[in-house]
C-alpha cells in the first residue's frame, strides 16, 4: 500500500525485537498542526489524511497486521 512504510528486515536480539523500515521524508500530522497553531487544517486536508490512514489500516488488517499505536506523530 502506498501509505505504508516498507519493512526491510526484522529480528530479535537477546534484549529486544526490532524492525528496519523505509525512511519516509516529510512531516507527521502532529508537527503540521504545531506549525499551523492558529490555522486549522481545512476539510479537504482532513478528509485526505483520514482516508489515506483508513485505507492503509484496511490493507494492513487484510493481511493480519494490527497497528497498536495510531496517533498524529505516527
């Protein structure tokens, strides 16, 4: 799915599990909101972001992946 970062590798050490993921340049929603302190996101922006997130979550769920940390910083 175009809105999901690729996972290149995953593994486990004695002390932790880890993922090596694609770097996605840009800003997260939290940072965008902070930069626009006095200006709300317009309805078109909110709908675009919401639909992208929901589409990505649906794609992940269809293959059995559950994201347990959905928030503006992620």
